């Protein structure tokens, strides 16, 4: 099952990077929850597809070429850990944005049920996912 979970996350990231929010939300469970540890002002949390859709569409407005360049997908059972470089170009400023981070996605019954975004590094995300180092 975990190889399937990695593939689900990989396809969700592809839809995200294509800025195809309609296709991307099809990967989400209706009760999807998220935590963004790197929120611009403070940690951001939320639940529900429409809440995360609005947040992601805001990212795409601020950074029209925003993308998650996943360097590594790590199988962690019902979780998938991603080592990611987030990047984009500011819509108003034209300034580049680049942030290495790591994420933990929880997958159940073929849907993403939770995402924890913005861990400082892969080791922190692996620890949060319960993976022994």
C-alpha cells in the first residue's frame, strides 16, 4: 500500500505544480487538514477542501510560477515524507523565492487526509512521521 501512497502524493504534487487546483483537490479527502509551520506570519492551520483551495490559489496569485520541487519521496507507511525546494517569483516584485523544507502527507483510502508543511529539514519531518532515523 505504501508504494501506492507515494504515487498518490507524486501525482498530487504534479497537479499542484501545474496549478490545476481542480485536479489537485481531487486527491484530497473532504475532511483534509493541514498545518503550515512556515506560515508568513505564524503557523497556519485549517481544514476542508475549500479552505486549502483558497490558500493555495493565494500562493499562485502571489507567485505565478510557484512550485514544489520534490527532491525525494520517502515511504513512511500511511505517510509520505517529501524533501522539497519551494520556489517562485513574486508577482509584484519580480523577486525570486526559494525555500528548502520538508513535508509529511498522510494518505488513507487513496486520499490525502493531512499535510504538515514547512518542516525545517528532512530529519524533522521524518521524526514527525514516526520514522526511526
